[in-house]
C-alpha cells in the first residue's frame, strides 16, 4: 500500500490509551444512533482485531493515511464533523513492520463513527466481508479464512459484552 504522510495535518506524538471492551460497546451504542446494530457490533469486532488492547491517538481501528489525492486516501464524503482526524502519528505498521502514518483523532468515538459508517457502506457484517472489504485480502483463501475466524471470535466477544452490559442495567 502506498502510505503518504498527510500534508494538511500536524504530526502528533504517539500516545497509547486503554480502551476496554465495555467502553467500546458503550461508545458504539452512543455514536451513530441510526446505524444498524450489526454494523455497531461489526465495528467493535474490527477494533478488537485491529487494536486489541490499547489504542493509539484515538484511532480505534488503525486507520491510515493512504494518499493525498482525496483526504488521506479516503473519499471526501467519509469525513464529517464527528469523524475528522486532527493529526497523524508515525507508527510501525503491523503487517510490514515499516513506519506508516496513522491518523489521530480527538477521541476514539471519532474513529469509531468513521468505522461504523464504513461497515454500513461496505456491508461488513461477517468475517469474510471483514477480510475482503476492510483488510483488503482478495487472493489467499487460507488468509481470508484466518482473518474471518478472528473477526467471528471478536464479534462473539462483542455480543457477549453487550449482553453483560444489558444484564447489569436490568
């Protein structure tokens, strides 16, 4: 992938923060009130795969700057007042080990709202759609199967956490 440092965002220092599963579920319930529940749960599952423990600079799912033609390699319409990044940070990319520009957000809700929007638009609701439409794996069936299994397990964890929160409210 052709990563590009954004020319219109400030570089920030790398800052890690915890974001427990229960907090991810609460945020998913809060942001994008009209989004379908499957999209919110799929987004939480993606965060568990992409940033399983701590998150960097409010970026809950590893959104990277991938170009300068459109804003940061994504279409203009994807960025709204509650999803726009406020900078970038150079971090080692997990698959390659090379430094790449990850977008920074004021808080995780911004990147989660962006991710929920992408789950709805791309209809990411299961492991195979995650592997093909978020990760971008199209050729290697064994890799797709592995990614799909990871997603499906994370989705089940998200559903269980949601039920735990509901049970505490009753």
